[in-house]
């Protein structure tokens, strides 16, 4: 047991360093990026979205992706300049908050925490970049019934019921802030409303063919 705990602590330390390095890399990359372009930003579900490739194939350039796997809304707020503000995008598509769908050690309700932080993110955007068009993307469905999904501890709390609850709150937040909420999930779902098994890497992350269905539904907004 002690050995398992030690390995977990080492893995978490490595994971945190990796996230810090990615943020530092974005800080440097942003010095060379063009202002006023299209930005996609968020956590791993955005980082793994091959949106730049899809857009290039469609003749839509330049497009930037500033997703970092494992990011919570707390971390996004801390890195909001590197993740969003420094690029001064004319359009931004945000998918952040799925990593907040978990039992919190401080006992706070996860949805309350998520929406409070999300509102702070959007308030900073509206204050500092009032001309930016902002699109809040619906969180994607999950599938706990694939072999990998059954082993994914995150899906104990990140259920489709909780994802739906979060999406409803994000939709309301978009209306409150005067931004646009986009739900591109219909092509991802099986008949039971789960993420299609063929698209699911680990029950919650998505293969490129699944993202292709998301891109098809995003194109009118690009």
C-alpha cells in the first residue's frame, strides 16, 4: 500500500510539472502568435481536439489550440493570460470544467465551484476583451461501460447525469453573460445517450473520428 501511494505521489508530481511546462510553452508561443484569430482553449478534451488540422483542411487559418490536459477551472483562472487573454482572439471556443466534476476535499459542491470559476473566467474576458465572440461548448458524454471506462475512476462522479447537470448550468451562464452556448454532442451519442464506444478512448476522451462529428457541427460558427 505504501509503495502504491509513493508511486501515485510521483505520478502526480510529474503530471503537475507537465502542466506547468505546457503553460510555459504557451507563454513563449503566444509571443509569436497573431492577434485577433480563432482560439480553442480548455482542458484535455480541447488539447486532444485536432481542431487545427480540421480547420486547415477546410481552409480556415490561423487557428490556435491552448488546451492543457488535467486543467481545472482554478488552474485556467491562474493561467488565463497564457490560455486566453494574451492571444486577444476575435473568437474563442471554451471547454473547461470537466475536471471539476469530482468530489472535492473541501466539501464544496462541485457544480457551485465550477460555475463560480467559469463566471470569473468569462467576466475577465468580457472586461478585458469586450469585442471577442465567445462560445461555451457543451461537455461531451461519457461511456463507463467500455472496458477502459469501467476502470476509469473519474467516471464514478463524472456520470452522464452530472455532465447533463453541468451543461444546463453552463447554458444558463452563457445566457447570463451574453455569450453563445454550443452543443455538438448529438453525433457522439449512442442510443442510450452514452459516448459511442467506437469514439471512446478511456470512457471520456475521444478519438479523432469522434471529433470529426464535433467539427461538422462547429463549422457554422467558424
